[in-house]
C-alpha cells in the first residue's frame, strides 16, 4: 500500500432510496486516514448526523454526485478532495479509487467492519495479546455484499497475537430491535427504564427465557411474544403472585415495559454467555489472559458489558466510542489496512476525532451582541464555581465521536444534589427518571464504584459504593448503579484539571455530564447551534474554546426550534416535488413495495434494470412478483426501515 491519504465510507446513494426515504444505512459516517511507512493515523472522523441534523442519519444521497460533493466539502478542511485519495473503501462505485477488500464470504461485511472497529484500536495489544471479538448488532446492510441477508449476520473471532480466525456468532440485537418497534422507544430508553422501575415478574420464566437454538429467530421472537403477552395481561389482582408490584413512580405501562426489559436483559446475557462459552471451549483461551472486544449497537448495553467482565475476569475490555453503526468507517478502514499490510502501527488515542469550530470573539459579539453580557478568558476556578451554581454548556476543542458525549460537547453540572439531574432532564426534555452520567477522574474510580475498571467511552455500568451514595445522588440510577466515563489527563487535559479543581473545592472527583443536544437532535456541532440551544433553554453560562460567555436577554430570542444544520441532503423541498422526481425515475409506476424489495433481494437489484424503460420495468415487476411470493416477504414490516 502506498503512503498517502485513504478514505473509508459508510454512506449510501441511490435515487429511489432517497425519494422513498428508505433506511439502507443509518448513522452514516466517513473516516480520513494517512499512511506513512508502517504507521497509520486516523486524521478525522465525520458523523453525518452532526452536519445534517437528522438523528441517526439514514438518508441516502440522491446520487453519486451529491455524495462526492458532500465528501469534498468535508475534505476541503485539509485542502484535499476525493480525487487525491489513494483508495476508498465501503461504498462501491463512489470513485475510480474504490477498492473492494477481501473478506470471509460467509460473514456479512457489515459485521466484519464492526469486528475490526474494536480489534485494532491498539495494534500493540492486537499483535502481542489474545483477543475474543464479538460483533453484536441488529443486522447487516447489503450495500457492499448484495447477498448479505443470506449470510451469517454476526461475526466473532479469536485473535492470537494478530492472527485472526473469524466465525459466526449470535446476537441479542434483533430482539432489542423487535422491542423498539413494539414499544416505540429507543433501545437506550428501554435499557434505562429497565433499571429505573423496581417492578419485576415473580413467575418462573426459565422455560420461556431458554432459547435452544440461537440462530432460529422465529423461536426467539415467539418466546419474546409469549413474555410480552404475559406482561401485557397483568392486573392489580396479580400483585404478589405474578409480579411484585406496580412502582407508583411510573405509569402501569412503564412498569410493564420495565418488567419486560429485565427479562430481555436476562435473555441477552444468556446469548452473550453462550457465545463466550463456546469460544472459550473451542479455543482453549483463559479469560484472565485474554481481552474481550465488543462492537455493534448491542455493545451500548453497559450492564451486559460489565457483567461479562465481572463473571469471566477478562484481562481488559476493548471497544470504540462509536460502537454502533457510527463506527463502521473506523472498522472498514482498519480492516482494509489489515488486509493490505497485515502488520502496521495504529493507536486510537482518544474519542476526540470530530470537528472543531473556531471562536472568533469579535464576530460572535457582532452576531449575538444583544444576548452577550460579557466574554472573558476561561479560568479553572470560575468553571468550578459555575458548575456548582447551575448546569453549564461546555463546548471545547474537537468533538468526541460516537453516540455519547464524552466531555467535549456536554452539559456539565454538580453531582451532589438531585436538583442537577432534574434540571438537566428538563433542559433535555427527557423523562424524570433518565439517568445522568458522571465523568470521574480515572485514578478515583475504584474509590467510588464497586469492582470498577477503566471505562473511557462510557460503555460500562458500576454500582456506587454504599458509603458514597449520599454524596453523588444525581448520577445514581434508581438501582444505585452509574454509567461512568473515566478520564485521564492525557485524554482531555483541561476537563481533567476542572474536575481536579472541583474535587479540591467539594471533595468530589466527579461531575455530571450529559450530551449537548435537545431531545431527538444530534449532538451539537457548531457555535451557532450552541447559542441557539443556550438561549432557548435559558442557560446563562456557556464555555466555548477557552472563553466564558455570560448570556442575558433570553426572552428576546425568538427561535423556538433547534438551529438548522449546514449540510443539506434532501434533494426536494416539498412533497409535490418529491412525487414529481419519483415519477421521473419511476415513470411506469412500479409499486413502492417492489422498489423496497429491490434493496433486500439480490436477484431484484435495480442495477440490473433500467426501470425508465418500459420493457425493463415490466420484466422487473414480473420477476419481482415471483421472487417475493417465493420468499414470502412481508414488505409492510420493512418499508422505511431496512
């Protein structure tokens, strides 16, 4: 492989997918790399939701030109263009430099990408140690391998000092997808609700929980449905017999969802345990001499990660902050370098590979002067005083990547009182019971949490020590656990110094941290968005890149919605225009169901047909009808969420 710049992309472009708003790839992202000799460096990581404003950005670009225009706009920060990339991976046909990377044909490329996003975070560990890798998400996309849905969805591996053996495993991810559709709540909300209410079933569910064949989704779904039916039918008179009680702090429905999530957590753990037991048995590896690497959206399930580490005593836990599909460009790139070089040097230094915004003081004084009382340079002591007084906006340096704020685009608050948690949940328009995460000085973690280990990317949950609970009530879940971020000085020096000073002032080496965004909005990515957020939310103190800004005249700010993001990805401006464009690319009226099916069934891919041609359109419809009948596809359940 030549020295120079490389690009890995997890994006999608297609006119039909764009106009029908199909979810082909969600959490789309792009990574820029530089190779020099045996050294590989990650230069920048872009998550498109931060620029488009579409949370979980799944919108396909209208066509190749639109995708390239976006990429060139992002690369312009480095005075580069897509034409200067030596190779591009992850989105076929994007450029003449696109390269297909060889991979195990029986496993979905999507899952291979997940696997390598964790395996190769530190090549010193990868080449010198043993690792068990588990890529556990909801399921693959079929952009690279058109027949992905006929392959094994989930990849596992054993890596012995850099020699990787991959194989299929099982994932609880699809069961959480199922619950998300059933209850119309995101997986994170479901997980939080599971540990919030104390209601739980009393009946023995061993038979229902036991799944004899983890590859048989029909069996798993049937068991899930049976459990849901039992819980849905619970009545007050069943209290003490079938369940303990309805927690009065929650609605009856939330109690029932919480009961179900507790059962789903148990099933999920059994699936992960099953994977690991099989791998340990076949490989002969000892957990205490082996790292556990987890990737895929299910890896956001902190309680499961912690339980696996506790019960097996693995040597260490490896996972990227962008553990869900937002990390696929990371994994695609690392897998490509591994395939091309076999031996190279790489270290994922910290979470802060996102974008940075320059704060031109005079420019923003002119733009927002009516709302700015004063601007002064940051001092550590003043930050501590402000955190103690009220939640503050903290926007500093490069953004962290992944779905969780890690102290660069955050709201920070005092953990010593419940009022902080209440204020943050009101600001974020979240349920009162939603937990607030702590940032903890790494060297203090074991003083405050039971059986804790490093958790730099907020991917583990630990129980707060009993003698510490009353000191930090705002970061405690209702079960007295906490999803922590451990912080070292070298990862975020200024934030580290602030927490050191906070400890000196209060005795507590912890601050509350939640992401800087509104409900259903991606994490804030620009200074304009910061001002919009703070003024709408009546926040008085904001910190931006080393400056303290005091705001006033909030009531004069007329904007009621989140600031518009700068990346325009929707080609049409209204519904009539969308329908007109759809008519142009689909003039012979192929049904939307059949068009949707073309993204699922390899034989139906539209690349094989010119559907603007009447004969091709008719041929496609005839073949599609037969194929769909043969596969018995339930199109209504997949439209808009492939």
